[in-house]
């Protein structure tokens, strides 16, 4: 945490790198360590946001850990070069651990982010139908869910294209997307829908009320709308990092879905995949980066095929999920669901 006094030291000529390092706490960490005298230090951040600690005199004198996200090949060069200095080096997925081991750094190990499994569970069929009724969602809707931060590495255009292909092959099915995300950040979803040819009325989203804290899953109709629960104007907003739903409410959102689709370019762990699995959903996941763990034998996912592209500047290999693969996997799940209903 950086106090305001630290930020005030920045002058108008400060470089973007210096400003960023202030935000990461680089110029306050020594003061904090001296004042608090911790027994353990755990640095959790992208590598370039914590590597300034490694050569500090106190780093090797206490139990110190670097716990960082490495989600693409080739691995970030500085993260590899600094590995011999680190006794405790944790990464978020086996994808990064395997590559570090291949490069000779056998001490690097995977430590996954923790999830309270009591928060996420399968509702009964009766409870699921009651939830749909509460949110005015037709029982026959086939809902494809995605819980995500609306940012570049979430493949929203690919998902929309795959969804369009799936709908064209299943015109009799009332297929809907449920995008649990913040619509004023990142991808311009309404614009993408217009370009790709997806009716925005077929997309549900999660709204949370800043006044009464109730939530509503309904078709997207703007970033700020009136709350039907408390009647206040413009207090219902799409859920995001600044304000959103509780874990209990999020579990209910998952239980509104028939299948969960998580198309990404790369990722550290992507916790919503595990949350979706805890609620009994079949998960569709890009088979790259942390997604490889989610698609391994026994993980009960359907792997989304992808093509490689390179990120400008960093030259990282990234995955672009094939829309046709998304549509094919959705078709497989639809047939599973239909067969299950016939058996029942």
C-alpha cells in the first residue's frame, strides 16, 4: 500500500516507469519492513511489480517468497534470469512450473490461489428453476456463461463469433450468453455484437445495485439503469472489480448457466473456471497457458482449439481460440443436456 505522501513526491517530469514503481510500492517497502519487522514477506504481483525486492538486504534475512504470474511462452526473461536468486519461487500454474523446470530451475513450484469451496456448489433442479423465475429467465433458455474481467486477454470477439455459429446451427434453441463482467471496461461488447451480427438481446448480464446491494441477471440495457428492487435511479451497474456481487450471489449466477465457456489468450490461474466446476458445469477452456491444467485428463473440461499469435513488443505467444471450436464444443454440451433430459 502506498501512502499519498509517497505519490506526492512525484514531480511532473517523473517517467511512467517511476510512477508505476511508486504504485507498486517500490519506494515505500524499505520503510514498511523497517517499521513492521515482518517474519515473512510474500510478494504477489506480476514479476516486474515485485522484482525490486530481490536484492534488498532484508529479503534474504527473512523468509521471503516471490509468487508471480507467468502465463505465456517464452517466459518473461527477467523472471527466468532472477530465478537462481530465489529460494522460494512460486507460480500460479503448472504451465509455468514445467517451463521453468525445463530451463533448469527445478525449485520453482506451483501454488494455486485458494478458493473457499463452501461458497460454490450445485443447486437442485428446483432451486435452479426458482432462480430463473426470480430473474425472469425462461426455463428453456440454453445459457452459456462467462465470468471474466473485461480485458484484452479474454477472447470476447471469438466467443461472440462462436456463439453466432452455434445459434445458426440450432435455430430452434433459445441460446443466450450470460456475460458476468463490467461493460464499461475493455471490450466494447455492443459494438462487437453489431459487427459480428449477434443480437444484443440474446446477451444477459449481471447488474448489482450500489444502493440496496441486490443483483439482477437480465438482458443488457445500458451501463447504469434503475433498480427494480429499491426503485432508485441509475444505481444498477454491471458488476466489476470496484463493485459487484457477493460470493453467495455469484454462486447463484453460475447456477443459472447450462455450460461455462472460458476462451482466453493466456492466464495465471483463471479462478472462475474452478468456481464453475464446483457448481457442476461442463467447462470449455482454451487449451493453452493455465488452461492446459483445466483440460488435462480428469479435469472434465472440453478443450477449445486455438491458433498462435504474437504479442507486439513482448513477443509472447498467445492463443486465439477458434470460433468454430467454441461452437463445436457447445454443440457437444447441448447434446449432452438434451440426452440427460430425455433420460429424466
